[in-house]
């Protein structure tokens, strides 16, 4: 996928000289940039975009810019431009996301794409950055895009921050969670109104006119700070406009239209003509304007418009691009339509021809529709409808078709089918069926059997999604004879759909037969992706039938997904394999397979599949009686399902949690959860979900010693599950129904249900559905064995029952905390679990410095203190953004929770256990001072000295660390001296001499140490060494300080020279 053609939408606008900087608002953005979302909301004309341009040019942070228009309401287009906007700042970003957008299997799955995009941001964008979504109101009615932005706001990593500018508050975004977590801030109309001082400054800057303070205040009050006219008016238009603006009453848009009218009327005729006609184009360049208008002066005209500041914005790019203010463009369109409708149509027709030559069909269609040239637009849309649908751009295609009159659309059945497919895939089956019926009538009237057959397939898919499986099969069987040999793909799709429908009806033999036929057809077509999907389907069918060939079909699907590196396909197939392994009792292999499936699901960003895998893992853990692990897995699956509103998994998660609580003995909690699950199932009108949940309720009633009620529930569950062909689940319901009957001493009925459960289990070659409850069912199983019901079938279940622990949820061991080792002596170094944090991990020296600065201030620091100390050379507002970027890098380099903000200060989280050499050094010195004897004292001193591997943070030159470095160096020298004196008293003269010499290597002006060294040398019998030490002392003092040794030092020297025997003691 190449970058989108309208590059102007992702260029950061240039900063005009006429733009007035508004520090109070820019500083607000700087000061709140750590929030996940900043909203700038006000009507047109309050300077939203100008404010963001000013901020984008001032901040030190990377800014990705996306100027939205109405076409961006299509989720596919939105994703394409979003990725392109990010790639302008981060060229290495987006390979996986772009791959999903190009892949027909994933391009329409917004959840997968958002998940992958977020993962790629985390993995490939190594810095704090800002994404601006300007003019969000233009797509505010697009439910899919609002959902995408909602999901982004929920999942974006800490380094990604959004600024949304809109004329209205984005009502369809879910901001409650962000508000509760204080992750959103905003500017509204009251903030954006120009103050009297700002109006005076603007007028002086742009019009070289000094307003009096009363006049400025009057303007501010009467215009309520809305002064687009002032912002966009040139000096030549200045006179009289203020007075008119003050008098004019009404909505800002009315005022804006008035001002545009006044501005337009005062332009020269040639410039008026250029304005009206060039507005035909959404993005302007000199070359495009010259071709469209057949003029040679387009470049000069654009420069003149920019110089006059006539509602046009120049964008940053090597080739000069411009765009008009949206309202001004709409004004120009309306003016040209009213004054010269023929010219309006001719220009759009010419623009369509220009873009057709450039192979830009979207632009072709947009211009034809804008000029109401529907007879030309319809075939242009039909020509690319299939490709547009396949590309996932449903909203765009729907908007094009809906813009055509119905009588035109009905001449093109392909457009009816495309619109029906969009209705169907967006969950509006009734609308879709109407479209398909209309298309079918056209094909039948024309005698087009192939077209009619393809339409029937679409109708059948729609009916299947509604649960009308018999009707869907009938439609497909009717369609097949209509399709010729050239429609092999349609025939293959139909066979697969028939097979899946039979599976949903529980007719698994027919399901497998149809799927096998589809597999042959797709194999002949050499469609590897479709072949893999059918192998996956066949694996499920054969597993249900107990056919031993199921694993090989899963293996073939898995092989393709691995070769294609398709994480979604891998996750789905591995989940199926893991479930099969679990059902065969291969728990260890199942857990390994399902964990791999979970990793692929996470990589794909498909939360639904990840939740499905977690639920499968929960099933394995529950059957192993690892109830704490099962609860963790089910709870995470349920939370994820609720987050994405995945109905079946919400039901399954609640039900599974309820069953797990039952197994741990918490029957009250189990009952609450299972009843919640039943409510969900009833709201979904799903027989299968109801069957599962009512089974759980019946089993719970048995555990509550209420077998009569259990019998009622389980009888209903059996009926529901058998109706849907869910054999394994119905076998489990039969088993527990047998238990309820047995508890009531209804042995004949119990035996009948036991036999049914055994028959199904033998047919499926499975007994895993017994294992999880085998401890509770052990007496019933013993009864079955005694009565020769399924003799031999129960052996593994009984063995498992004896191996299971008592039904008590043991607390799981807390995961080990990371070992964080910090070395502040010498060059600052940190390692986590023995892995060093490298320079590339830190990304900047400031990140490591921030960590050590906060470590040196364990009480924490206010943000203003941090900004002053570490970024004092930067303007305060800009420093704020740099701080938050650095804080994010710190958390990324070390641990997410290493830096916390509490009680108004930032600090290193004391819950993070640090192995800090400086802390150990200071503790050892304190221990020496409190030691009970010389041996303990000496040992503590030696431990402290061993830690001192250089001065504090030798690689940091900042002023803040100088006093700390000096204090530690002084403490180190004092410790050396204390230990030297101690060992000298103990007559360990060799060690004492070494220690004294280490002190002098650090501070060679200390005469007290020279004297101590001379004493030690004499007492060690090294009289010549002592004399040499004196000479060294005298030389250094003389050469560097121009001083002679003190009298005390000279007397000691003379005594050594005289060989005074008293010195030896």
C-alpha cells in the first residue's frame, strides 16, 4: 500500500507570519501534554487550527498531523491516512499494519488492525509523540471511526498522545474512563475567545494599526471573542469591517459567511474568477490549477492569495500544496453553482478527466457526484465497486452508491449487490436482502442465470447469518446449477457455506461432505488461503464426529498459516489444536499450544481470538483443578470480551467463572455468576448459550443438594443442546442429569442417561467432559461400573478423580519481582535480572539522568523543580513536553511502574526493590560507626570501600550531582582513613600504608595523611620510605600551593631523620 494520494492531509501546515501566537493557550497544551487526550472544541473561526499549528511548531516533540475530511469516515481510508501520518515522522513504522490493510482476510477487521497498530507503535516508535486529528467534526457521524478512535484511546501506549480539534465535542467517543483517570483535558469556546489584549496584538501585528484599549474591549465583548474576520482579513479590507462586525448579530457561521462575502466582493475580477474555479479542487498545486483552468498564472495567483491571507493554508512540502478553509470552499462552491451552473459542471467534468488520467478513481467519482453527473458516476462506481469492497472501504462505497438516485442504481445490479453486501456485513440483514432481491429481479428479467446464481449466494449468506440455515442451504442448492464453469470460485464458496450451515444444524456428516467438496474446488483454484480455512473447518467437523483425520486437517491449515506468517490464522488453528489436545487428555501439550496461540492472537491484535484462547486455557486449568489459574484466565477472557462487546465470550466467561467457583466451594458466588450468564444468553437468543448456562445451573443445583430442580434444568439443557447438534455438551448434560436422577434414587432413568452419555463419548472418542467433575461424580461412576454401564469407559476418569486435590483454590505464588541493580559509583549503570540497560535502551542521556536525580531525592520532586534543575535552559512550556517524553522513556527502559506521581511529586516507586551500591555503601559506613568491636568495624569499612568503584556518576556533568559527588568522595576518603588508622593500631602496617596511599592518590594536599603514612612506614621498618614520603609532601605543597610543610610535619621528618627510637612504638 503506497501513501494515500492526498498528501496534503498529512502535512503539518506551515506557520504564517500573520499567525498570532497565544501563549496562554499554547502553554496550556504544553502543560497538559502528558494527558492521553486533549480536546480543542469550538465553532468555526475561533482559531483552533491556528493554535495547533503554533503549538506544533513550538514543541520539541514529534507531531503527526492528520487533517480530516468527510471521506475519512470510511474506516479503511481513516486507517490508511493514520498510518501515513505516523510514517511521515517515523518512516520505519507501519509495515505490519499496512500488511493487514492489504490482506483481504484482515483489512475489514478494525479490531485486528487497531491492535496491530498499537503494538507497532509500542515496538517501533521509541519516543513520546503527538497525533493531531484536525476537523474531527467532519467524521463525527461515522460509528466505525469513532469506535476506532475509542479503541486507540483505550490501548495506546504511554508515549502516544492525541489532540482532537473539532467544532463540536466528540459525543460518540467514550471519555468516561479517561475523565476518571484524569487523562483528558481540553479547551472550549470560553478559552478560545480572543481577549481584548489579543485582539490589540493581532491588529497591530497584521494591520499595523494600534487599537485603543476601549475599542479592543468593545470588539471582544460584542464579537464574544469570535474574530475570524479579523484573523483572515487583509489590511486593504480593514476599514469599516470592525464596525459591521460589531453590529452584526447571529451565529458565528452567519458572520463568517458575511465576512467571506465582503472579502470576496473586494477582490479584483481575475482573482474572484480564480477563487471560484480553483475551489473545484480539494487540494491545490500550481500544476493542477494550471491544467484545470488552462491558465499560465496559477502559481502567481496562489502566491497572491497567500499574501492576501485569503482563507488559504500553505502546507509544508517540497512541491507547494495549498487548501482552502472548509467553510470558504463551501462558500465558493455555492457562489459558482448559483452564478454559472454550466461552468460548475464543466469544471468538475474536466477535473474527473484529469484524475482519470492519473488513475485516481476516487477523485473521478467525487467530482462526478459533486456535479450531479450521475449517469457518468454510476458506471465509474460499478467498475471499481468489487475492488473497493475487497479493499475494505465499505463506507466510501456505500456513500457513493447512496449519492445516486434510486432509478440510476437500479440500472446497475452490481451496485445493488455491492450495497447489499455492505448492509449484510454491517449487520443490517433486512436491508441487504432487499438489495439482493432487487438485483435478482433485474438478472432474472435479463435472463442472466450467472448473475442470478451469484445473487442467490449473497442472499443465502445473509439468511445463514440470521440463523435460517435450512433456507440458506435451499438457496445455495438452487444457485449451484445456475453457475457456469467460469464461476468455480462462487461454486466453491457455496459448497463451503452449505457445509458450515449443516454444521450449525448439527448434521456433521453432511457438513464434512460439503466441506470436502469445497476443499477440492479451492485446491483446483490454487487458493491457498481458502484451502487453509476449509482445512480448519474440516478439522472442527471431524473432531466433532470423532474422525481420526481431524488432526491432519488442523496440521495443514497450521502449515499454511506458518508459511504465510498469518498471526490470526495461526491463533485460530492453534486454539482448535489446543482444544483437541485438551479433549484427548493431553493437558501439558494443550497448555503449550494454547500459549503459542495466545502469543499469535496478541500479535494480530485480535482481542476476540485472544479472549477465546484464554477461555480455552481456563478450561484446561479447571480440569487440572488449578482453580486459581483457571479464574485468572477466565476473568481476563471475560474482561476482554466485555471490552469489545463479544457476546458469546461474555456468556462463556461468566458461566465458566461460575463453574469454577462451584468447584472451589463458593456456591453463592457461583450462583450469581451463572444467573448473569443465563441473562446474557437469553439476551442473545442463543439456544447453544442457553444450553451451556442451564447445564451449569443444573450441576450447581446438584451441588446444593437440590436434585429435583437440577433435573428440570438439565432436561431443558439436553433439549437445547441436542437441537443444535452440540454432542459433546449434550453428553455432559446427560451425565449430570443421570447424577440428579441417581441422587433421587431414580436408578432406571439414571442408567438411561448414563448410557446416552457413554454412547456419545465413545462415538467422539472422548471422556474429558467427565474429568473436571470426576471428584464429585465418583460415586455415580462407581455405580455405572457396578451396573456394567459403559464398562471400561470410566477408567481414566476414575484415575483422574483419585489424582485430583480437594476442591480448594490454593493461592498462587506471586511472580518474582525483577531484580534491579543500580551502580552509581563510576559510570552510572543499571541492570534488570542481570541484563544491562544499554545506551540504546535509555535512548538519551537525559533519561538516565532523570532516574538518578530522582534516586538522589527519594522524597520526590515537584515537576517545576525537575524542569528547573534538568531543563532550565528551555522555555518552561517546551521543557514540560521534554520531561514527559523523558519520563516515558524511563518507564520503557526500566519498569512501567518505576516512576510514580503521588501527592504532587514525582519519585522512584519504593515498591521497586533496588540493589543500589550507594545505599549499600552508606549503610556499611553507618554499620561501622555502630559496630560493637574493631573486627566488625573493620569488616564494615572494607565492605563500604569495595563498593566505591569510582566517583559518583562520572558520566554526568550536570550541576546537581556535584555536591552529591563531593559528599560521597569525602565519605569515601574518611572511610579509607578510619580503616587505615584502625589497622595501623592493630599493627597491620602493610595494609595501613596501602590505604593511606589510596587517600593521597585522591587528595595529595592532606598533611595529616602524609604524617600517618610516615608513622606507619617507620613502624613497618621502612625509614627510607618515610623520608621519601616527606620529600613528596614538601615538593607537592611547594610546587602547587607555594607552601612549606607545617611545623608538625617538619618535626616528624626531623625525628625520623634522627632515627628517634620512640617512633617505632
